[in-house]
């Protein structure tokens, strides 16, 4: 019973009964337009600068990645020399670093298509 009394006291609101919001109209003069154009050109220049910097950093990162892979290969080869498969190198008292350099030179010759 309480609900009908409340509804009768509260006026019904509808979206259609509300007036549209007033949007202030602004006029842009020539100085405002010049400021906006200047800001736009500065934003575009900054965007281009950031894009070129991003490309530069991507290239640096790719080079670092290549160097890291090369160093990992070098470490892997150095650890392989210490394995039993390469006991002949230890038996000849050959320095592991020299043995590694010899293997790297052989690999370079093979990739160049020459016989070691």
C-alpha cells in the first residue's frame, strides 16, 4: 500500500520532458586557428621523431640479440671442448681457447665452401 502513495507524490520524469543541454558556441579567431595549426605540426614532428627513434632502438636491439647469440655459441663451443669427445685436444695439451679458435676457423671455412 505504501508504494502507490510514493508514486503519486513523485512526478514522473521522462527523457523527452528534459530540455536539451545547452552547448556554448565558441568562435575561433585567426590567432586560435594559428595556435591549433602550430600545435598540430609540433605533434606531427614529435610523432615522426619518436617513430625514427623507435626504429633506431629496434635496430640496436636486433644487433645486441645477434651478438648475444654469437656469444652463446662461443660459450657452447668452449664447453663442448671440455667434454670427453674432445679428449684428444686435452691429450695434446692444446689450450682450449686455441682449440676453439681452430674449430671456429674450420667452421668459417666450411660456410665459405672451402675445405678445412
